[in-house]
């Protein structure tokens, strides 16, 4: 995959994942899980902004972005939702790190992708920690912790 196609695929994926997280946040909020809903909505907004940054960079590179959104599943079970995020991040991190080499001649894009990797690693760490909490205290107790104003 060439550099431009890779950037387009990032925008497509982040727009789709942003919508997935937005829907998940709304479902969680409707169940009263406000703390978790707020965190997932913040992730949705971060991914939306990352997709917009990629599109802006494509324009700077003289490329017209596409209006395409990668489909993602809507998951209603909280643990499955977190497990899906964990798996998705675990797959994305090495792929993004490997892609950095494509941009050795483009410091601006390489720096942007490095920032995305840091954000993705932070999200992965957060999800992994919450899955560990579920294992330690049980799903029901975890869900009680996620209730709130």
C-alpha cells in the first residue's frame, strides 16, 4: 500500500471507529453508565479529530480525501465492547509503527502518525486496565462503578 492509500485508510477507519464509539457511548449512557459513556464519547471525538487531521494532511499533499467510513460492529455487552477495543488497538499499534518507515521522507506526516500511536497506546492501556478490573472485581461491580452523574 502506498502512502496516500494508507492515509486514506486511516481516515476511513477512524471515521468508522468514531461512529462506533459514539453509538456505544449513547447506549452506555442510556443504561446509566455515565462514567464509561463519557470516556467512550471522548474516544469517539478523539478519533473523529484524528480522521480530520489525516484529511487535512491529504489536502496539504495535494490529494482530495474521500468520504468513506469503515463499518464497525455495534456491541451492547460492556465486556465484549472493551474486548473488541482491546483487540482492535492491539492490531493497530504494530501496523501503525511499521507504517512509520513509509514516511521517512515526510517528517510532518511521520510526526502526526507518531502522535496517533501514542494516543492509541494510551487507549489500549486504559482498555486493558479496565478489563483487568473486571477480572478482579467482577462485571457487576465494575458496572456499578461506572454509574454516576
